[in-house]
C-alpha cells in the first residue's frame, strides 16, 4: 500500500488519503492529524506481549505495517515508508530508530523527547541482558541521526552503569525546553513504562513513574511551543484494551 493511502479506522477501507501532514477519508469524510505506522516486533527475549500490543485499535488511519526479519531491515523499511507526520505504534523502542532516522533527513535539526523508565543507551558491550530494546537511543546517537545535545531523556529511573556514564559524558538531561529551543522539529518517543504502573498496563513496569496527567501537561507544552511536531511513537505496552483511551488522550495532547 502507498503511504499516501491508508486504511480508515471508521470505514475499514483503504480510502484515507494523505493531504499534506493529515489524512482525509474519501469515503466518510473524517480527517486525521497523523498516519499510523504499526511495527509489531520486539528485539529481545520474551517480548511477545509488546508485539501483540502493536495491534491495539488506535483511532488513526493505518498507513503501513512493518514486519521485517532483522532490525536493520525494519529500520530501513520504517524510514522509507513514513507518512508526512507518523504515529508509530511499536512493540519495543527499536521501532523509533527508523522513524527518527527518516524524520532527521527531512528536518534541519530534529530534537527528540524520549520518555522512558530506562535509558535505552546501552551498547552490545555494556548491556547486562543483550536485548536490543535497551539500545535504540544509543544507536541513534552513535549512528549520527541525532546529537546527544538534542535529546531530552524524561522519566528514566532504572539505569545501567554504562548508561549513567554515557549520560554524564554526553550532557543528556531531562530539560525538554532546552531541546525545543534548539530544534526545528521534534519527535516524541513514549515508552509507556515511563508511567507509574497504576496508570497503564506496560511490559516492563517500574515504580514511582509519571502520571498520565503529568505527561499530558508536558505534551501540551510541546504542542504550545510552536516547534513542529515531526511525529511520535508509542512503545512498551501490553495488549490491554484499557490502554487505548489514555494513549489517545496523550496523542490528542500533542495535537494528533
């Protein structure tokens, strides 16, 4: 399917057509602020629930489903098939890699607001588990898609020693306003385990997280900043239907 045409969540037909950054369904007339990119893969051990969660029924036109046999192939496919303004619904956080690489090529200076209970800054050498889902943000920085100075890491509270060292050396912090002040556009990566476990059902819950309301207010600040929202991604979930309402509430706060 062309990324200019998508499956309308209302009509269930491929009648939603890209009009600039938005989609308009030629059958029912609905408009949408983003095209949905599903990435149902998890690059680590035991992530089957995350994979299934990429099928949650969000109310956005489905532009593409990316299911590749390697992370390299997935990254290339996501980057090449991105709608003008993508909303990525992934399994693990590796689904953000292709989105950020593709969007960085479109914008003069892409900032990234990465919300996650974990750092995602490991390397194969520093990772205690070896799971690639603990490495995507580091892959983006080391690969040159983004600069560490253009990253805000929000809500991280379970970091490995190598990640702590990299954060200190790279000057990464949680100052979203700093990133917005430097960037020409921003991508928002939301691993939902940044939330407190009482707020949403996630794959890797960590105590003492943010509330949906706190993230909603942060997203409102991003929206009101005037910086272009290049896209957003949602990851780290399990397939609980109760997750849909807060996800769509947070997307709406971003203007999606």
